[in-house]
C-alpha cells in the first residue's frame, strides 16, 4: 500500500523541493517529477514527489485527510 500526502511546493533547489504540509515545511526529493515549480501542488511518498496534482484535487485530498485525522482523534497537520 502506498500512502501519498498532498503538499504545496514552496521552493525548489536543484533536485530538492521544500514543500508545505499545512504549515510544516520539509525537504523532499523532486527528481521523479522534474517539471514542478513553486506554487504547484504535489503528492509526496517516502520523501519523494511522485506526482503533480491540480489545486482542486489538492483541496479535496487535504479535506479528506482532515476528516480522517479528526475522526481518528489524531492531531492534524493540515
């Protein structure tokens, strides 16, 4: 099973992107999706960007994550 997390690209430095998970910034590998740019929404798995998604998809996924985390009584990170 693959667990991909939606994030927004804040900055790109060579093959590394800094992404925002609802206020939490992380460096991730951007080598697999070379056409990303600042402001893009992406899916991150195991420390690497695996796909670029549009803003509508990102908002839907973030909403689903928030519901899942709230229902399981975990703290949200979005």
